[in-house]
C-alpha cells in the first residue's frame, strides 16, 4: 500500500511547488534595478514572468527627495501581456529613485516588490 501512495505523493508535491512559483514576478525593467542612468525616462517599462491582469497592476515611483512622482495610467502591452508601461512625470533630478510595483497574474494572487535606480548628476 505504501509503495502505491508514494508516486501520488510525489506528483502532488511537484504540482504544489509549481503552483507556488506561478505568481507574477518582475524579470526586467527600464530603468533597470540598481542601474545608474543619465536621466529618468518618461515611460517606465516592467516585464513579468507571466501575463498580468491590468486591474491589479500598480506602479509608484518615489524621487530622491522622498516625494511621489506622478504616475499616469499603467497599461498592459497588447503585444506582450507580461509587460506594462507607465508614463511618469516629475523625475529627472539627480539621486536615488525607488520603484514599487504590485501585480497579479491569471491566478489573481497579488505580488509586490520594489527596486532602486539612480540618476547621475
């Protein structure tokens, strides 16, 4: 009996591990995490490991002075639904910026994260 249950337990364990890793995770961004750029871009682009649902995507950008920059509508790229774009206004001064994001994929599990980049003087 034990030998018959072992393969079933192994399959259940593998499926649960795959489901736990199936949440939206950031795989690349522009500006890139930990990068230094000559000027802050007018449009930020974040790419995730899976398709994201537009209603669950948010983006916040904080400038070197601690003030939030104005983030216009975040949109999901129709050509690549794992990529989002957001016009950001008010950046450009030298210093460290923090980008914070929230996203959910098809499983509707919300994930969030943040990273920094710098604008050189």
